[in-house]
C-alpha cells in the first residue's frame, strides 16, 4: 500500500503535459542560476549585494516580509470552509495549505540567505545554542514560522493520506489542529510586523498600525495569487472548482483591501498632519527627500494599482467577470509586493539614524538569487498541487471524486 | 524555554588566575600547519564566551595568539581581562572644542584592528551648518565633508560612536545573545557567536554598529598585537562589530585611543563610580546632554559645550 502510494506519487510528479514539463524545467533552470549566484555570495560575503551599514536589510528581507503575507492564503480558505462550513471551498482548501508551505519555505530561505554567518545557525537552536526568548522578537518569529510550516505540512499530508485511502479526513483527531491554524496564521503576520514596529530607532516602522496593516494586506495578496492559480488549475486538470468558491474568496479580498487602504490613510494623516521630523522617511518614499526620489514612482504605482483593483472588486457585477477579476488580482499582487517589500523595508533605513541617505536598490545578483528562491518555492507548490489534485481526483489512490471530503 | 545565561559567568576568572594562564599559553609551541584545519573546525563549534570555562578560554587565547602571530608576523598578546570592580565607564565630548579633524576616527581604526578594505569606522564625525539647521535628531548631517582645512567657517562637528546605553536596544533584539552589557557598562559582541542577522543594526538609534560585509583586511605593519577577546581582535566576514570603549585599554586603566588622539582635548573618559574622576567633574560642572533622549536608551556618552561661543572661525 505504502509502496504503491509512493510509486503513484512519483509517477504523477514525472509525468504530465508538455506545458507542465516546460514549466518545471523553466523553474529548475531559474533555481540553478540562483544557486550559482548563492555560491558567489558565500564566497565574497554580503558585500556582493548592494546592502551597506546604512541600509542593512534589503531585497531579501523585503521578499521575506511579502511572503509571510502570501502564507495567509491558507487561512482565508480555512475560515469559510471549516468555520462557516462553506462547502465549495472544500475543493481548494488543501491547495491553499500547500501554498502556505511553499511560501513559508521561501521565507526561511530568504532569512538564511540574509544571514552573514549562516553556518552558525545552530546558535539559534534552543538548548544547544542560546535562544534569546522571549526578549528577541526574532526568536518569536523563528518559533511561529516553523510552527506554521510544520502545522500546514502535517495537515496536508494527513488529509491526502486519508483521501488516498478513500476516507474522510475531518476526524476528531485533526480538527483542533485545523482550528489552531487560524490563530497561527495571524501570529506569523503579527510577529513579523513586531520585528519592525518594535524598533523605536526607526520612526517609519514604529507605528502600531503596522501589525493590523500586515494582516489586511496579507489577506489580499495571498488569495489574489490563489484566485489566478485556481483558474489555471480548473482549466488544466480534472479538479472541479465552483465559481462560487472563487467569488467568495474575491469578496474576502475586497474587504481586506478596503481595510488596507483605510489603514494606509490613517498613516498618511498621522504623518502629514503631525508633520514632525519623523516624517522624513515618509517623504523619502512618497515625495523624495533632498533630491533623492527613487522609490517615489514605485510607491505611487502600488497605490494606483491597489486603488484600481479595489474599484474593480467593490462592484459585484464587475468582480464576477473573470477577466476583470484577474486584472484586479494581478494588480493587488504587484501593489502589495511593492508596498510591503521595498515600500516598507527600504524607507525604514532612509534616512539612516545619523541622517544619511543611502539610495539602496538591489543589484543583479540579489535579483537572480531572489528569483531562484521564488523558483524553488513555485516548484514546491507546483509539485505539491499536482500530487494533491491527482489524489483528490482519484487518478491515484481510492478517492471518490464526487464526495466533499 | 529561555536559555538566559546571566549568572553563569564561569568565565569571569580572577585576574591572577588569568595571568597564570597566559604564561602557560605562551609556553605552548607554535601551531603546526596541519592543525589549522582543526582550528577552523573548533571555531565552528566554539561555545558562547560566557559558557567557556577558564581552561577553555586559556586554550582559545593561546591558539589565537599563535594563529595571529603567524599571520601578522608579530608577537600577539591576547587577553580577556574581566571587568574591574566598582567601575562603570562613561564618556563626555566637548562639542565646542571638536574641530572635525577625524584623528579619533583613524586612531580607532588602527587601535581596534578594523578592516581597511572594506573600510570600517566605529566613530562617525557628522558635520552640521551653524544656524538654521536641524541637528538635534541628527537630521541634515554630512558625514563626507572634505574641505582643505577644518574647522570650516560656519560649521560644527558631532562625533558619534557607541553610546554604551544603559538600556541598549541592540542587546534586547539579538536572537542568540551574541551581544550583551558587561558589568562595567560596556556593550560587547562575541565575534564567534554572532550569526550576522543585523537585527541589532536596525535597532540601534545611533548607527553605532558596523557589519563586516566583506572579508576584513589589515596590513601586517599596521596590525595592533595587543588584543582583547571582546574588543580589538580581528573580526570575521559576516559579523557585527562596535566600539567597546577600547576594552583592551580601559580595563587596564588606560584612556581609549580616541581620547589620546584628540588634538584639542574634546574627549573625556573615566570611571563614573569614582567621584574624583574627570568624567564626574564634567557631569557635575558642565551642562551635559545626550543624543535622542526621547528614546530613553540612557546612554553613558554625554555631550557638552565648555565654551559658549564655540570654535573661533
């Protein structure tokens, strides 16, 4: 039985349409290029990046922050399905959890890449090293991210093995863990926001609205990405995903974007009406500061695409048009990527604590390495989703594809 | 869950025991070439400074001396002098005297074996315009002034280095306790324990921490062979370093290198616990202030103006 299952899974991974093979080949190539550049970074040190003392975190941490948000995709599906028993989402909730696994894996890769002495990672292992818990928020992040990864991985593997055997996976044993994944998802965003907002040395981050804004934007970006993926999946596989399921997710994204824009407005008011010296990073981002304005076109692009996406989503008849929905989703993904990545991390350091302006932008190496991480993450997702769909549709195993598991 | 290591200061050996250890270490023979790999292996699994017992520390210092003596062609003396009793170090800087010459910056680089390429400075001298200028929050500073001569007319200078906060935000955020405050108030880094995450740099309000972005390099002839494990020993690629009030000097009753280098006597240093010290004189007789008081980090680094008019220009 187990050997059969492993055989079946391996067969599923290596066989597929020409498009599937091309996609996997393309991602593998990108991953390989990234790995080659990682060796260069290890050899030269982080001096090979454009980061310096003035801007000591850059593109890697920006991607990390954004991807913590993408990991929320799972919980946006878990809440309506398990808590409100909205059945159409049952077909896709596992795919959301696989997305969470892939996103958190990417987060961990970005963190390790950003460490100057990654070979000393064992210093972080409780008991063996010294884990500065609870003082250091970074240790909290290590705890919640790993917990969220293990939780989602366990839920997916458990559910798939049950479905494979033709049984229901909603057992008494697993339900508490499913419910626990909701506060766990909230915790990864909150703690990641606390990393930044807990630094009074950086007035741009030192705002209580950062944590709720993280959650609001996370609940837009992850699901927006998923909405596009679900449409690809139902076109290319036998998995049936009902329109209602997609419309429900789109509705959640709409209201989360509304909250995100509202919280942004609160920040804009606070900074501009108070107009203290602490407005400098805000000005650097939105207007340019003392002749330095390289982030300005990016952040206005983010605001414009997020606003257009919100206008598309707020009107139900337009939102239900899949062409318009996909435009909105792509816009949200781009908008939140800019706003929560470079728009949040870089200005935290500009101007620096001694007033210096260092115009940081990632160099080609940082971009290639980051692309490599994304490629590995998408490989994890693609392969995971393919196995999941094969099991759910009964291609392998003993599932009854007509049943809601 | 917490692995707090406070109170496990086995390594805080007495001075006498320590000196005895040093002589034993010096008697050991030179490191054979084949053992260099073993040394690198030991480094990878070396314990946190506070978890080393006296014997471990003695061995490590002896090996460090051999390795560095070989590398720099000088006789190296490595110490781990513990904090002195009844001592908390404090610093004061007279802004009315500072002429912005940066002699302190380069004396620091040399004393502390900081990397020359890439260049690392633990002291940053900020230049400001007199008059209509924001400088209290350190906005509108210029670190890269290069006039023919200093001081320039209409300018004043604010050197900034580690403020040795009593409530150091950098220590709080370190995920592995690689940085901590010693009983004499000096915030130190264990260069063999730091993982290079740079959270401390995000947390420091004074830009006092420098990361070794590349492999540090120091010329043989400029290498300072009198080193302290928590201070001026050469650092590694991928870790954070900072000013330690020249721990290798101050714990032996000497002035820091920056105090000695200052040509105008703007820099005052001493034991805050000693009522007769120079630093206490400054605190009791001058109107002192500290940078970014609103953050309440409680620095032990003070600024003052001894002369009302500032430098004649």
